[in-house]
């Protein structure tokens, strides 16, 4: 384990440094000039600023490379050499008693669909910068002041491809979410899926304004947290920006984070070596809360840019809308073959309206180029809908491109025991922090009995773990088979669901519609089975959210499983419900169905 | 263990004797005279007949006491002395190498409600006869040629009160059931609840005609089985009744029973010592099937005179109609207070029509004498309805009288951990072969968590077993508490259901309606919870069978749990079902409700 990782786990609060700009201004940086431009020709000034922070007691200093990508430095500068130079300056001052964090800020360009830059272009740019930082000798990569989830994800992907150093990511929130709409807990969930080593929030206003942000993060945290606020709110005094919190006031406000369990503190805009010195005095040791906040058994979380959907025993069932799937839908098939996405987008809207919390995307049909259409549809839906996506394709290239296009942590549907499948897809899921559905199929024969399912699941989980997949990315398909041809299959499926929870503590999902194939009253059978499965511990279901029966069953199930506090949602939707007539709450009426067959 | 019990478990087929009457005729019995009258004054003739069978190879001879109760012997004969005399005659011939079965036939009188004799009167009559048989030295009591379940039950109750000898019961079937409507499997279930040592069928036509009877019994058997057919069909030849199967043909036909697993054979009308001799040659050893047919883990079965309802993982959920309960029903309360049962009987009919498979009987209201009304209602419903009953009363005397009035094995609702309750009621359940609902309540506080429920259940099961209750009489109430005030209660109830199956292998039931108290859309919540509970392994539910939602949920659940072969019932009821409109199969429309509130 690296010394930095060890330090993150020690009892001492790790003190990071404060603002660099102000210190460089006092050493010659002029308005309009970037700290990077200045530092490149005045490395001694940068070294002196680092020394100021080290003398003030900082354990970690941050390289002067915040704007160190080609996007910011311009084309006439050697990105790699510049970053190596700045990293070396910091390294020299830090010696081997202190740590150097290689700062990686935003590029200033938006990734598609918000802007025109491709995700892989961003990754490339970050890789060049990070290669330089690593050459210069940093102890970790620290993405700072990020405001877009996709860009932050690009830094992590880049760092993992360049080095084995610890990676930290810091995001800036205002009014409850980042500039492009990500709430703090969703940032935490996404980054933990990427297995980052340090989570952080920085800049924003002063410490008081970050309390809500930290409180939103804490229940999900399994990773050390760094808090680096500005020195309060900026005021314009005599034409100069002055921050309103002095060192003592700042440090005293910072104590509450340590008490909440935060283990790393530092400062952002307006903080000086004096702030850092005061911080060291106020926050010497971690509090008892520091360890207790890290929940030992994480649920699986899928995310979009806008939110998280948790798959776990304490969370409401994730309803994964199944209808973006050309099977049996002529119009959708024709549109997808023509490369058009309107009908798919309409199905997305209908399903979200009906209560889908995740959208499955399947464009598999003859003459459809999935590796082109999947990423296009991901971008389109990421712009139009706020729910996470589920990438459903037999084409691994399409999955890979979809993973790059999705800003958060989409769900991959699925990885079976098919030859080579796990080897090809599991590393992609790890790289992009994407949970996947493990499909217990091997060698062609359907496992009907619970025993045969469980032994396949055991083998596939073992294989995934051996490939370095963390357990928090594994979801099991409990395999709902057709009960009319396999009367024991539904019972075996229920047993599988229980085993997933009890034996492996992994969540399970299932595709609902198969179960009733060939029988009448399919909606009745489907909703009945979903109820049983939910009672047995199912975490998610791939289904048509337009089914009124399904919605009724789910609403009632959540009350019964104690996941609808004070039955608030249920009472809201079903206060006027009467038996037999099937009165339906507003959000469940957009059943649609249109010209398409239900599968 | 008695020598007779040991012999039942050995590898040799036990050979019983054949008809007594024919042998006595050849020794002086004249037409119109009963074998008992004749034997009383000609004990040597009886002894000679016994010798004939012993010489023919019989292991067990049967006393000449078939008509040995006061009802048959008349009032001028000392019943006890007569039975002791006949038993002693047989004992002397059998010595200590062979066994004597003390024959107890029907009284010729019908028990209420079919006739005018009370159940306890029958028990008294049988006790006197059995006391004599025991004095005379029989090895077991064998009730023969019975045709009414209640009367057969009275023999067992009487025998258990008089002695510790093994008890066997033989019933005669014709056209698929006994004279008063009991099918063979229901006879087996009821008698096994009474823990008899030997089950039997005798008389009827020849062996071929008993094959169906034995096949109906075998899947339920956990008790040795004796088959004693007549020597084929009787023909009138020259004014004399002659049976058409000679010794060899008879014995050859009997082989098939041994191959099916039957371990005891003998003959009834028309069989002679030659038949028994041939039997001994054809059937020396038990077949391998003899042990395999006894299922190791019996389900709990409640019965009426007409049929059985099984509570177990392979059986459809038992729907116990809750509506015969005056709580919240003004008209029913008033009627019960006036001692009238019309409304209760109407509620019974409605519920059976709606699909109830068991009827709960609760008449608890102020000014109602339960110990009078419960047995009256039991008799009334035993006459009008074919489903088993569930005796629901806080008054132990009412339960005891109800147990005497019910012809089969009713369910007792319930035995809690309340001081003295188990000690008072458990011995009654054992005596009358009645399964009971174990209610996990102790000392007033409701156990909400699964842990607290399970520890109470463990204690109460231990207590019951210590009181000699066999496990096949124990059903656990999984305790559905109100989810609006205890949000974790429903989940705990599901866990309790699973533990009942996995830890104790006892079935569980629950009273459904509490769960949704205080919430809207109660029928939706109730049917949803019932579905979850059924999926978790629930075996029975006390509920209003008139709920369409409930019926839909149950029909679908049985398909999904593989308990509706080829989904036959489901397709029959729901082929035309469409979602939302709630189209309902015929038998589920008699919802009723009338003036009464639903509780
Ligand atoms: Zn800042
Ligand atoms: Zn900063
Ligand atoms: Zn006979």
C-alpha cells in the first residue's frame, strides 16, 4: 500500500494546503496571467508558495497544474513536460515526509451531449497531463473543482490508465448540486463505483455552506472525504476581492466536519498559510465518527448525471423500463434501422412518466448497427431524461461505447457465463465504474433448479472477483423462466433471490414478462410474481412500468416492506382506490402500449 | 415397545385371520343368532375357530367381540365380563407366540348430527367394551368395519382412555368413500392425527375392489396398513351365500398390496382358514415399498367427515374463512345472543361458495354462552358444509365440546403462551387428534421483531412437545401486525414464515386483515401481503374469501408455486380476465358483505 493510502487511513487528520493564486500574486503573478503560465517561468515562486504551506503544517501540497491540460495551456506548450516540471517542484519541497497531490482541474469544455467534446478526447487530454504529473513524482492524482460528472469520470479513467497512484476527485456544489445537475450523493455513488481513493468537495462558499453537501454524502461514504472550502464569502473591498473568514474563524468552522467523520481538510479560494496553520491546531485527530460512517456492506448503485438508484434491501424496488426494445415492435424496428431515435425517446418519456426509475436500452434488430446506435441513444436520453440507463446489448463494442457516452454509472445488461464474455466485459465495467447484471447461463442449458442456478452464480461471482471486479458492481439476474413449461422455475427463482441476499449479499433483478408466457391474465401473474419476488428480497425488475397491476403491487409492497415511510407515497396514490374498479394514481396512467405488442 | 408394535415394524408380513361367522356356523351358530350370543355360551366353539386360524398360519387372531358394545349386546348382558371372556378365550389359544386383536365393531347407532347418539355416549360404550378386552388380555384394540368417521374416532378416544395398548382402525369403503361420506385419504389423515398404530380397510368386495382405496391412502400413510377384503363378490347359490374367490385366487390377488407396501393382510367375509394359509404362502416378506411409502415429514392436515385440507409446502394455501365472527356485526351478534344460528350458517355457505377451504367459527360476544353455541354450530355446519372447521374461542370448555362434536380433525384457534393455556388445551388436541394454531404471544407484549417471535415460538413448541403433542398437530400463527403502526412487522412476519418452514418444518398461518389497519386500499395491501407470505411459504390464511383481489392473488400464486398442475384451475377461472376491469371467476363473486362491516 502506498504511503499516501496509509496516511488516509491513519488517526491523524490530513491537512491539505490552501489557495495558490494569492501567494503567486505576491510573488509577481499579474492579473490576466494564468498561474500555470506564471509558474512555468517562475518555478521558484511556486516552490516558495509550497514552502509557505509546508511551514504552516500542511501534510499535502497541491501542484500548480489546475489548468494543466492542453485545452487550457494551449497548443504551444508541452503539456507533459509542464506537468512534470510543476510536479517536480512540489516534490522537491515536500521531500519524503510530505505528500504531493497532482492537481487536475476541468478543461473548460463540456462533454457531449452538453458540449461538443467526446468523452475519449477528454480522457486523452487528461492522460497526457497525468503522465507528466507521474513523471514529476506526485503521490496521488487530485481532480479538483470539477462540476460535471462525466468530466470527473474522465479524469479517473485517465489516471487508472496511466498509473497505479491513488486518485481523489473533488466536486464543487452550489444550491444542492453541481453546475450540471449532480447532487453530492450521486457524485459519491458514481465515484465509488470507479473505486476512487479519496472523495472531496472544494471551493463553493465557506465551511457553513458545505455542511449540507457533506451531510448528503455521509450516508453513502465508504471512501475518505476531503473538505476544502473557500475562506467564506468573497466581498469586494477597495476593488479587491476579500474573503470574510479569518484563519481562526475558518478553522473553528472546519472542526464540525472532523466531528462528522471527515478525515482530510484544507482550504480553497481565499485561504492562506495562516488558515492552514489554524486548521492544524483545531483539527489534530480524527473523531470516532471517521470510521463508523463507512458502511461495511455497500448496496449496488446505478447513477445518471442527475441521481442515483440503489439496488439493495433497504431501497424501493428499481423499476427498469423494458419497452425500448424492438422485439415485436415493427415501428420501432423500422425507425432504429433508419437510425432514428424519436420513437425510442418517446418510449423513454412514457416509461419515466409511468414510474420507471431506470431505462433499459435495447436496439438489437437486423440491420441495426448497435455500436453506433447505443452510444447515440445514450447521449440523447442523458439529455432528455434524468433516470439512469441500462445498456442491453449482446455486442461488447456497443456496451463499451455506451459506457463512454453515459455520464454516470449505467447498468450493463448482461454478463453471462458465455465463453469470453466475462473476460471482455468485466474489465470495462471496472474501468467505467458500471454495475452489471450477472446472468446465470452457461453452455446453453437453462438452469431450472435452484441448485443449478446457485452453482453457476457462485462460479461467475468467483470469476468476476478474480478479474478484479468489486462486489459493489455485481447484480444477479435471478432468472424468471416460463412457469407454464417449467412449473418449478418460479419457486427456484424465489430461492435464488433469497440466496443472493443471504449467501452473497448481492442484489438481484429479474426480467418479469417471461414468467407468464403462454398463459392468460399475464398481467395478474406478472404482478403476483413480482410481489412474491419483492417479498423474497428482489432489488430490481425489468418490466413494463405501464402496467397498473404492477404499479399497485409495487406501491403496496413498499409499504409492507417498511420502505415507504408513514405510507406517504401509498396514501398519496391510493387513498381513493377501490377494489375491482382498479382506480389508478396519476403517474401510472401513461401505460401507452400504442401499436406495439407487449412481450 | 409392545411386542405387537415391534411385529408391525418387522420384515415379515403380519397375517391376520379370516371370517369367524362361517366357522361358528359349522359349530352350531344358527341363523338369527349373533356370534356374540353364541360365543358367550359356546366358548369352546370360538376357541376351536381361533385354533383353525392359528393352525392355518395366522399371526393375529381377532376376538369374537365385533358386536360387543351395550348397544348390540343389549342391557341384560355384562358388557365388560363378556368382552373379558372372549378375549381370554383368544388369549389362551394364541399363547405368547401369537397376537390377539380385540375387535370393536360399530354400535349400529349414528352419532349426532347424523343420528341421535352423542359422541361422549359412544365413547362411554366403547370404554366399557375395551375395559373387558384389556382384562381378557388382548394385544391391541382393533376397530373393524367402521363406516362413520366420528364413531371410529370414538373408539380411539375410548381406547386411549382405557389403556396403552396399540390401537388399529379399519374402515369399509364403497364407491370411493365410506357410508357416511369419508374418502380413504381423509380417514387416514384423521386417524393419523389421533396417532393410531395401525390403519386398515376391510370387508367391501374382493381384493381388486380395494386397490383404489389403498392407492388413495398410500401417499398419506405414515402408519402400518392392514388390508382384509372379503373373498370376492358374494353369489347366492342354492339359497346359500358363496364368495367367488377361492384361497389361491384370493391370495394371489393379495400379493399386489404387499408389493405396494402393505405390511398386514387378512380376510373378511367369506375367507376361511384355507384362504389364510394361502395368504401366508403368497405373502411371506414385506416388499421394499413397505418402508418407502411412509413419508418422513408429514404435513399438518385438518379434516371434516368429507375431506382433508393439507397445510404444507406442496399444498395450495388453505383459505380459512373469517366471517363467522360477531365482532363489528350487529345482526350476527343479536342472533347468536338469541341462540340462533341461521346467519352463521348463511355466512358459512357464502364463504364456501367464495372459495373458503376451512371455516373459522367464532361466536365470542357478550351474553353468548360459547360452550353451548360452539358445539351446536359445529354440528349444524358438519351437516350443511363439507369443509373442515376451525374452532376459534378463548373458552377452553367450548373448545373441548367443539372437539367432541366435530367428526374429523378440526383446527383449534389458538394456543398462546398465556399461563395455563397450553397445559389445558394441548392434551385435548392430542386426545381428539386436532391440530392447533400456536400463537406466539407471551406476557402481554406483542413480539414485533422476528427475533422475539422466533424465541417465543421455540419455547412454545418445546412446551407442546414436552406435553406429548406430535409435531403433526402444530401450526404456527406468523402474526401479521398492523404495518401502519409497526413498519417492520410485515417483514418480521415474512421471516417468521420462512423460519417455520426451515427451522421447524411446521406450517404457518396468519390472520390477514390486521396488516392494513388504518390505511386506504386495504384489499390491495392485504392481497399483496398474502402474495408475499405465500411466496415465503405460508400454508394458510384467515381472511375474507369474498375479496376478489385475494382470490386473484391466490389463483396466480398457486400457478407460480407449481401447485396448480398445468395451470388448470387458473386457466379455467381467468382465461377471460383483463387487467383493470377485474373480471372475476364465478366462484369468487359471492363476496357478500351484506350489512356487515369488513374487519
Ligand atoms: Zn475555490
Ligand atoms: Zn481551490
Ligand atoms: Zn366383511
